[in-house]
C-alpha cells in the first residue's frame, strides 16, 4: 500500500486475494491519497483507482463499540463463506478448513482509542496477536484451534466492551477401505469391499460405496460391478481396479451429481 504521508500507525498485511490497510486510530493527519501497489513477476503495478481520505473532527461523541473485520461489507468476499450459522446464544460460528491461515481484526470505535485483547478457551496453538491493532492470526488452523474467541477492551469509564465468535475446524475428507488389509478369498465366491467417506474430524462415515466382485477362476474375466450411492452435490466416489475405472456401472445406482 502507498501513502502520501507516512505514519507509524499503519498496519498492512497480505491476505488471501486482498491487501488490507488498517489505520488505527484515525487522525486528521491521515488525510490524503491512497493507492494499491502489487509486484507481479518483478514488475511494479499501481492501481488505476485511487482513494482520497478526508478526516474531519466529529461533531458529537463517538459511541464505543467493537467491530470485527468480518462485519465490514467490503470484506465479505474474504470472510463470508466461512460464517455458517449463529448458535443458540447468538454467537457466530465460523467453519474453517484444516491448514487455513486466518487473520482477523478487532476494531475499537470510540474516543479516545483504547487497546483491545483477544481471549479464547482453547490451548492457543499457533496463534499470534497484536493488542495495539486488535489483530488475531491463526497461522495454520488445526483441531486444537476450535474454541470461542472473544475480543475485549476496557474503556476509560471502566466498562468492558466485548464481542465473541466460535471457530469450528473441518478436517479434510478421507476415504477408508474396509477391510484395509490384504484379503484372501476362495475363487468362485463373492467379495464385497466397503469404502467409507468422511468429512468430520471424528471420522464418522457420511456414506458408503460397495464393490461386489465375483471371484472367478484363472483365465475367466470377473464382472466388476461398482455401486455408487448419492452424496453431497459435486461429490463423486467410485472404485478403481488395477488403476482403471470399473468396467460397468449399474444404471439404477449411478451417482446423481445434483443430489435428490
């Protein structure tokens, strides 16, 4: 980010698909022209659009409140897809995938400005924070980061102002073959292999795909029938035999991508 007037109260950090500039607290000397800069393959690129900031003195007292970066409509494309649904006590629930780097701002709006601090009821693994700017950074989300996070500030009137949300970490989907070890069976019998698909951290199966293989004698060709059941939209699951897809699908059991 470029500024016409340098200031030590500016915090700039790279974020997914965005560069965020936070000026905290806003002062009249921060008035000026702002443009965005990027380095692409060693080439310096400036945004064609510029923002002109004009800071004025408020005519009335600014009421104290806390605001998360996710509350800003301009940043909804960064955080909106992570917010699922509010819990029974009204706290927002965020669902984030394992390994996500998450940077959040907790902004105190009021006069005079007071520092904010994050509290959480978890172990705090891989978490950093900057109290001066109200920044919370989860470097790589893991199951240990599941907790309720509260941003709090102490006003000069000794009134504590706080705001909370809850983070749930979603593990990567896994496929598990049952049985998973080497199987020995007699020729001419039937063999059923199970494939369990799980998205939850507890490993509970969401659905199961079965492969029914009649075991034939040497020189005879097995009739590989792959049964595919319905999953969430956009999910496809099936079996490979020696690295190749099954030869025939039962038409009545084909996966319906749209789900019904």
